[in-house]
């Protein structure tokens, strides 16, 4: 082994400590960029639609936004761009936020309409804006995937969601 002088040893020790410090700083920076576990878990919502009756509306939340799921009655019009089939029944789903000014419309089951209390916006049960009212476009549809016969996972893009996008021309 070569003769190591004290100055050489101190230089190598300082370089080693600086290298370890730089790696620790990079690891700490990366951890600050990663989303918190609570944020990651909030990205998905599981909804069991088993037991829903025809015409029943169910509310839930996904990423803090109100989402509705409506089980359609037999004989209701089916819209491929807004409806999906699950266990022999048709459902529609949407983010229940008015596309005019962001209000949360109320569901009027007797009329089969969503009515926005602020500016009179109206949407059908499928979430389509009614002509002549302020909302410029239909409710947004959250990404979802079907698991099993009765479970929806909001926040995951499944084949039913992809088919709806393709039918609406938004793929």
C-alpha cells in the first residue's frame, strides 16, 4: 500500500462525507416531490352499486368533488357517450358541478333533472346541459373502472370509461 499522508487522508475523508451528504440531500428532495400517502389514497374512490333500485341516485365524492351515479329505469334512453352497462343494468355517472359557474345542482327526482340554484342551469339525468340554460356543456365524467359485478373504482380508467370517451369523440 502506498504511503498515505495526513493531508491526503483528510481530503478523502472530506470527499466521502460530502458525497454521502449530497446523496442524502437528493433523497430528501425527492421525498418532498412525492405526493403524500393521503393524497395518493384520495385519488381513488370505491363505490358498491349493488342493491341500487331502478331510478335511484347515489352520491359520493372523488377527489373532493361530488359525483352522482344513477341507475337508469328500463325503457330510459341509452346514450353510449354517457351510459355504461353493469350486471345487466345501465348506469350514468358524472361530476355534479355546474359547468357554468361551478355550483352544485340539486337533483329533482320528480322531474328527472338537475337544477342549479344559482343561475337556473338545468341538466338531464344523464348530465347533459339543456339548451337555453346557462351551462355551456354537460357534466364532466370522472374516470372509472368496473371491478366485478357491482363495484366502481373512481379515478381509474377502465374499458367502460374508454368506450364512453370513444363514443363521445373525446379519445
